[in-house]
């Protein structure tokens, strides 16, 4: 999407430069040249076409390097003025000033505005004193304000409107997320209250198998409903996220034994002599193994799990395999937020690796390959 936008902007700049050149050639042909009595007065009109063409070429770089383009345009205007001057090149300078006011940094724009004020004031005073007439000073001032200050003022208004629009959009997003957080809080609080009421009622009475199972079923139903609401909200919040933004978990390759120990004695570990890897790769491995072991314990509790981490050329391979169980009637999918595999797959992709998670016969296998260097 971003690349497409850049291509559209480049095409727009080319169209603008071509249209300016066509309009400038027409203005030169109708005689809007030789604006100032600067010798030589018999300059061939074709030279004004040359300066116009150079100015239009400079316009192609006005978006990426606005101040540099403006400096080059000013030099072209000076050359054109030595040839007598033309309205066409003045149009080019107007566009470059507008672009500098729109695309340059705030510091560069402020410096440019100050320079324009100094030039306008100096030219007005010097021109009025040289001509000895106040009317000439006013005329010079109006001309320079129209040529130099109007495009900067126009671009400044557009910049301000854009910033206000971006601020309003950010405030709308913050307000919407705050509303969603309140809704999520209300929903989860209601379900947790129901869970507490059912469990409290069961504990307050004498043990009864049928009644206790009914209470447990009500507790489970309320808990799954809360998890489903939370999963829907998480997916909605992630919908406009171009990349995972959750903070990296602490840990690395040296912390993998802690994950295995927490998962239980049914995890068989194969850790080869692992090389030293960047912290971002180590944290990604830690996150992948943690998510895979959590899923194994959630969807196939007690089943044998195999963890294998080994270097493979310039890649690091991480494989977590567990045996699938037939289940006990519990809907394990409802216990999942549905974003764990998505998150670790995005992490692997951002590092230049890949991750697959799929069934392989009666086993579930999560396999990731990551570059040994974090800048791949």
C-alpha cells in the first residue's frame, strides 16, 4: 500500500512538471518574456524554453528534497533573469516555494519564511529609495508578497489542516479503544461475577455430585463466554495492526530449560550446541517454544512432547512436536484467544524466517526456521 502511494505521488509530480512545461512554452510563445530590461535584449526565445525545461526537471525532486529543489530553482530563475526573465520560470519558482512550505521540515520552513520576509523588506526599501517614489516601493512589495509569501502561506495552511486531521484521527482511535476497554471490562466483570456466584453457592452447600457438576458446568459456560468476548475484542484491536507490537518476552536460549521444566516431565528435549545469537532471535525462539508448549498442554494435556533446537547452516531450526489426544469432551479451541500462532508467525517473518504449524499424522508439529543473524 505504501509503495503504491509513492508511485502515485511520483506520477502526480511528473504530470505536474509536464503540465507546467506545456503551459510555460505557451506563455513564452505568446511573448511573456523579457520582463526586465537586462541586456542582451535580443535573446532568442528558445533559451527561455531551456531554462523552463531545467526548472521542470528540478520539480521532479521537490517532494524528496524540497529545499535542494528550491535552491536549484532559484539559480535557474537567476539565469533566466539574466536572459530577460519569463513568466514561465516564475511559475516554476512558485511551485517550488509551495512544495518547500509543504514538504520541508518545520525548521527549514521557518528559516525559509524568515529569509523571504528579509528579502521582501529589503527589496521594497531599496527599490523605493532607488526610484524615489513611494508607489514603486508598494508595487515591489505587492509583487514579492504574491510571488514569495503566498505559496508559503498556502502550504502552511495545508500542513496545519493535515496535522489537525491526524490529531483528530488519533483522538478518535484513543476514544474508540477506551470505549472498547470499558465494554470489555463490563462484560468480563459480569461473567466473573456469575462464575463467583455459582462457585460460591456450590461451596456453601453439602457435597452433591449432580448439583456440583451442574455448578461446574455453569462456571465453565460463563468462563468460555468471557474468553470468547475477550478473543473477539483482541482480534478487533489487532485488525489494523501492521505488525505485532506486544513487548518482547524476557528470556533467551539459556532460559529454555526453565520453560521445559514448567511444562512438565513429559517433555523430551534435544538442544544441540547452540551458537551465540542476537537477542532478538533468542527472544523469538523463547516466545515460539513457550507458545508451542502452552498449546500442547492446553489441547493435548499429558501427551508426550518433543522439543528440538539446532543450527542448520546459517539458520536456526526450532521444532516442537506433541502427540494428539482424542480429547475428553472439552472444547479446547474455546480456551484459546486465537492469536498465539499468528503472533509467533509474524515474529518469525519479521526476522526473515518462517513458521509452520500443522498436523502430521497423529502428531501436531510447530516448526520454525530463523536466521542466525537478526538483520537478515
